[in-house]
């Protein structure tokens, strides 16, 4: 996580996008708090040349950090757009007041493209579903019934049959399945609890 955070290339997951903006919000709050505290302290103590110089220096450092944080947020947003297979230029929608909020939520909750896309490999290392090469391959299904979970009732009707373990082969085409019951003893009826 946070590999090349200032780069606009590649893809990131939703959690990295969320953490990026959370960290940026905390740093922004800290910068504004320090700037406000410096200005308040300067106005309370009186404007001396040393205090004014310190406040100006602090403001310049705050601006530099703020520009770096803005670059970081834009880079992380573009990489998140790449994860949903969209152009990075759509990041400019975040600067439109209401649209930006809704678009930011979309980036936060939308699942990324499964598998690699034009912007790089999947950050979750998922691969897209690939159908089997031979769709006519039969499927074997084994059904096992546990006697502890089955209520057994004996009936005299020859129509009902017990199947305790069966292997059913399902052909890929629409061929009928042989459903002929086998009788090895008295017929019983199973009712699941």
C-alpha cells in the first residue's frame, strides 16, 4: 500500500483511496489549526518583527505542504479512477461542488475492474472468469445423506425409494437423465428435519 503515492500511474484499491483522503484531511486540519493559532498568537502579543517573520515562515511552509498534499490527493484519485477503468481527467469532477461529493462517494464504493486493464494489473490480484475450453464436459455430482439428519419412515408403497448415496452424471446437452429407482429392499421415505 502507498507505493509511489505521488505518481499518476497504476491502480489502487478502495481502502488506499479512503486512507489517502483521511490522512490528507488530518494534515489539512493540522495545517489550518497551526496557521490559525500562529495568527491568533501574533494578534494577541502584538505584531513584532520577529513574530511577523515567524508567522510568514510558518505560512510559507504550510503552503508548500498544502500543495504537496493536493498533488498527493490528485495522484491517488487518478489511480482510483484507473482502477475502475476510467480516464484520470475525470478527477476534475471533484472540483464541482455537489457533483464532486457524489463522484467522490462513487470512487470510494465502486469495485475496481477485475483482472488487468489498460492502466495496469489488478491491485487485488483477481483474474476474470474464464469459461472451460470444452463446454460439453460432463459434471459429476455426489449427494450424501447423513442418517443423523434424516427422519426415516417405512411405507409399503413401492413408489418411494431410499437413495442414501448417489452419483449423478449431468451431461452438458439436453439429454434425458435416467431416473429409474433401484430396489434393494423395502421402500422407505426420508423426510429432512
